């Protein structure tokens, strides 16, 4: 609803929150519901290697020339640009992020310069911006506050433990319907234990310079349940077997996945 209201008055909006709070999923779900006859969508996934030229080329590839120096989507349509992980680009030696500097110019002046020899000014019309980013830290950088002041900023809060318990216990209960009664009764107990384990892992294993791979969020909680959903009634007919699967998934997510991330980086 907030996205709908902000975009209806043609203002840029950014969602800020911890990893795993469904910023990207919420935004993409909203954008998919828009009428394609009046809206064009462009998604740009930012990374530490994203440059201002990458952003400009993406924008120029999705607009067409209207007049001598005016560009925009086809008449009657509006281009919505979704920028995910907006604060990921690395900071250069001057303390700025190139893609952010380009977007700041675009939002303030309504256009940008052609990168050709003549450096002609290009005015962009009927272009809107939606962004999502996590809090600074863990590879994410602080964004220029003057740039953020051009957006409507909304904080996506982390769900309460009661909400998490209700969500995951309901999902697990649905999966366990074909299983026998003794396994179905484990639904709430396993969910409570999983959330308690998640809280202890987050508090006892914080990321440090030497253990930067200790980054745990709601996605890890979902990975545990994804493993549980691979079980079938014919293979797991006793509570002991199902608990062994749960234990194995908890160990896999909390240790092995993090070690793989460390090896890759």
C-alpha cells in the first residue's frame, strides 16, 4: 500500500532493513501486479563492481528518443527502475560511489550527460525509481545522506519471534499432514527449538574480521525448513528419524554453509 501511494504521486522510494526481511520480494511482488500496458519494469542488481556506466547503459537501453535531447519510455508508459542492494557499490578514492553520484544527478536535475565526445545533456521523462538496501556493514556501504534525502525512506522491521513461530509452525504443520500423528505433534516443538537455536547462533556467533562469514539471517531459518520439506512419509515414520533430519539440517545451515562461503571468498 505504501509503495502504491508513493508511486502514484511519482516520488522515488527506498526500503531499508536487515537481510531476509523480504524487501526485494515485497517490491517485486508489487511491481508484478502493475499494468504492463502502462508500466515498463527495469531491475538493476547492484554489486561491489557496479559502475555508473553500467547504470547509464541500462537506463539508455530502456528509453527511446522523443525530441532532440529528451528521452523516455514509449508514449503513454512509465519506466519503473528497481535498484536492489543499492548501497553495495564500492567507495572510490574520493569517498563517493559512482552509481550513486549518477543517480543523484538524475534525480536532482532530471537527466544526465551523454558519455560521448560532446557530453550532450539528456533529459529523462516518465522514469520512476524504487530501491531496496540493507543496513551498512558486511560489504554494504554508507550512502550519501543528500542522495537519500531525495527518496521516501521506509524501514522494514524484523518480524517478532511470535510472528516467526506462527509462520514457520503453520508451514511445517501443513507439510506434516500426511505423516503419522506422532510426527505431526513435533511441529510446534521443532519450530520453538529452531527459533531458539537461531537466536543463540546470532548472539553467540557475531561476524568478526577473522570470521566475517558468520552472517546469519532469516534465510538460514528458511533453509532449515526447506530441508525438512524434502522428507516423505514413507521414508520417515518415527519421531526419532525426523528429529535426526532436523538436527542434520541445523548443523548444515549453521556450520557447513558458512564454511563454504568462507572458502569461496
